[in-house]
C-alpha cells in the first residue's frame, strides 16, 4: 500500500488489495463499504468501518431482537433518556436524575485479568460522566470457571484487584454484585461492571455535535498503542488462544488520570461550556468522531496529526483504532474554548482542539494536510450491517428439560438435612464472598447505606431529605440454560425483588446479555428467547430497559457459556432511614415467610451441590406475584413494620436464614409448617418469596396488610439464641455455620 493511503490515492488505485478479512470484516460487508463510498476505502476508512461494524460496537447480530425493548417498553413517567444514548437516565424526584448502565469486559479480563477488569470499570464510569452526572457507586456481577480449577486462581484475584484498585482510586464505593462459579465459564469469565451517577435534570448531556464552527476537543490521556482494536475486535469472535490476531494488547488503565478527568469534566459542565460529549471506549476515536457527527446537525473536520500521542510511531489507522483509556471528546463553542482548555490545565488534563463541526454531512479526517477519510458518519456509527442470524431450538433442550431432579436421592432424616445445609452454605456459590468484597471500599464518600452482602446496594443522594436509590444485579445462567425465556424473566424478578426487599420502589432496568457465538443457531435461539422473555417481563412489571450491553462470542471452540442475561434494577426510596436490612438483629422478632413454596428444584443450588446436576425446568415465573410481594415489602419498610427482610433465591429458605442469622449474629428457631416436606420447605427455589422479621407489636398490622392484598404470609419462627434450629430436624450453632460459610473462598484461593 501507498505509504499514506489518501482518499485521492484510493480513487486512483481501485484494484489495491486491503486486509479487510484480517480486520474481522466479511466479504459482503467490504463490498457494502465500497458501495457506500463509490470507491475502495482508504486504510484509515477501513480501520474505522472494521471496528465500528464489529459485533461489539454495531450489535449487528442482536439489533433485530433488541428492538423489543423499545417496542414493548412500558410507559414510564420516570424515563428521561432511554435506549441509544451512552446510559439511560431516570427521574427520582426532588429535581434529581440518576443515570446507570452495565457493560461487559469479558474477553480482555481473561487475557489480562487485572487490566481487563480495571478498564471495564473505567469505561463504564466515563459513560456515566458523559451523561453529565457525578458517579456515586459501582457494582460488579462476575462469573468464573470452576472454583477449584487452577486457572480460576489466576483470573479471579486479578479481576478483583483490577476492580478494587481502579474503583478505590477513583473514590467510588462498590455496593453490590455477584460472584458465581461454573465450569462453563472456564475459558470465558464474565466481568460485567455497573456504574450509577447523580445529577439535576438540567445537567443532562448528550453525545451530539451541533453548531457549525464549534470546536472538537480531545482531552484526557495521550493516545497509545495499547488496546488497538481491543474490545471491539477481541469481543467479536469466538475466543481461541492459538490466534495471535485475537489477542491484541488489552488497554491499560490509570485511575488517577480518570479521577482528574471526572473533576475536569464536571467543572466544564457546571460552567455550561460543553455542547456535546462522548467518551472514548471501544473503537476509540473512530467511535467518538462518527457518533458525535452522526448525532449532530452537520459534518466534522478532524486533523488527526494534532492528536497527542504516547507513541510517535503510530500510523493514522492505529490512532483511529486505539482504545487507550481515560480519553473524552467534547464539542465546544469557539468563544468558550479558552476557558475549557484553562479548566483542563487546572486539573492537569491534556487537551487539544483536533477539529470542528462543519455544515456538510461528511466526516473528513486529515493527516498532515492530506485527506485520509471522507465518509457519511451515519454509515460508520449507525448504519452498520443488520444480520438475521438463523436460530433454532437445540435438539438437546427436550432431554435437558426431561431430566428432572425429582428423581435424585434427597435427604430425609434430620442428620441428612443438617449435612445438606452445611454442604450448601459452604459451597463456593453460596459461601461468603467477603474475600472479594473486603478488597473494595464500600463506604467511601459517606453515602453508602447498604452494601454487600445485602440484597441490594443503597446510596443516599440527598443528605437533607434522605432521598436514595437502591440497585441490584442478578442472573442465573443455570435457569437460563434450562429455559432462556423464563431464565431472563427470573433474572429480572430476582433483581426487582432484591431492590424491593431493601424498601425501594423498582423503577428501571439495565441489562448485560452474555451469550455464546451468534454463528451457532442454538446460542442465537437462547439469545432471541432471553430478549423476548426480558422484554415481556419488563412490560409486565412496568420497568423499562434504559440501555445496556450485549456480549456475544463467549465460547471457546464449540463450548459456549450458559446463556447469562444479567439484569440490573434501580429503585428509589424517599428516605434511606426507612431502609430494611437483611440481618436478624433483635431477639424475639417473629419470622414470616411470604409467598408460596412448591417443589421446584430444577437448576437449584441443592441439585448442583449435592449431585452436580443440571436438568428439569426452572422455577415458575409469576410476575404479578413479584409485583405484589414488592409492594408489600416497600410498604412494610415505609411504615416501620419489618425490621429485616431477605429475598429467597439460590439455595432457598435455608440459605436465606443462614445469611440473615450470620449477618445479625442472632439465631432462629424455625417450625416446618404442617403438611410441608421439610426438604422442600428448606431447599426449594420457588420464586416470589421473602423472609421478614416483624416486631411483635407490628404482627397484627402486618398480617392485616398481607391478608387485605392476598399475599400468603406464614409465621415460621422467631429470632432467638445463637443457633439455627429447624425444630424436629436439626440444630447448627452459629459458630459452626459461620466457619463453614466463611472458610471456602479463602481456602480455594490460598
């Protein structure tokens, strides 16, 4: 190729071969680029299209299914900014708005666990800043391979140190998340990261470049060779150790630079200096310039040679594809540029005017005066391929669902039930995760009200009134493997329930959809079913999807991960002083089980721990029951009727009891209701249930409320003593329960 492949040179050399296949493009996609441009692309144009049309950036396989989140969206007065922006924004009252989003950084975190996870946190935080908000908290839903696999000892500590190191340096509390182990994630850990930010309504900013003559300012870190095509290319193909081309340098994060970037950006916002803004994440400058231009009212002219570099040997193509971290792009009116640059200088942030908004409809990029890009920006940013991938219910699905756990041997005697309880509570997925969460600062900034291991994290956003928000993330890949439609609904139901358990009213949803290769019809069927299930459930619960992320190609060779839709729910609480914690802390409080318990053990923690079994159907979904339970839990919190509450999910009632007893340091005496099988009572994973601790003075009022609304409420025991006693079956001292619950993770990672 010509040493500088200009637009003029491309027009004169139509036969020049370009490495489109190596950049992940298909032949028909390359031909379409030629049709759009009326000529062959330049090397720089090819670089831009290749990263922006990658699966990770263009959603080409998922777009057709994601449409349902808009088409079926419930009407919501709270929604201020919906799908399509960098993050969704909801109204939480008193003039406050909250923005939140979850994204994946899966493949980079396998290649380089610490940096992959750290830059995942950095990227999601910049999405939140770019909306005009101050970030106030992060969360991290994580999935790793088998707990006892040697590679888990490499990946997990690296991921945790990356998340903790980056978040702690930014001064952001980590208030929730999950840690799940399953051999299906062995070569494909899932590192999902959520951030939430707060602003006033009038401070919302969008990614658009409007106003001819306005300047384009690149600010933050200098551009380097790290992460060239990183997330965009790495996350867009099946993972394979043997292909060096699929292991580009993972981006390197600098949290101190990001902290300066946050303060610098927020000060510029306060002074109303910014017309439009975009963070530089996947696809770097290719994304920022094409997105800003296509969302604005005109074109854009960029002088690429003015971009500040860490490595002077980078080619124009590499500069456009670099995913170096801690960078943002702002559109600023000419008379405000000097003030914007002065604020950047004050915060020691490098800032450079690299171009301006033009009155045309083209994105023109120049290198030392020569034009190397001349494209319609929408074709890069928004009009990428839309694929109707074939999908089909896999032929093994029927046999999987027919393999019901009812046939498995189950504990019958008190001694067997005791042993099964200890095995469950000490299993890697049900054991205490304090080895992980103790590496995160959960209380920095002083506004954390609830954090792990509570059902939901809660942050106070107004000190005077006590206004706050609660967040939870959930997703059970075992349920989704058994039935992806129901599995996605169960993920939403659990997240919704967790938020309501804290006393907050669920408002809105963000999702991170982690699946196998879209080229596999079975994985694509799982994805299509999960989207349909989640969209239907959001409609039923009145919680719109505000945005999120799709992560495909999570498989090694032919082995895909379990379909893992992770659902984050945000709720609002008028006064955080009324929150409901999970701890049983007061002797004599009465314990009530809300909801119905049936024999539902498909995909259950018991079947996994006791038998290594996955089969049958997941628990039934009843969204009306979830909504009713949520209303009861919120009312009980608001009116001071419940002093503690804990939702029932993985591990059933016995796991919830163990966790609430250990958190409060108080035991419980439990009576198995007449006619109920003790094993089913303790280990079933029926949904729409919670256990609550009620002061005796509130029992009549609480029962009246549940009765009036038609929610089954069964008194099952009392908070008492220093052991968990299931009367007539077994007793476990809290000291033994705690030792079993807390030793597992440290022992695995020792």
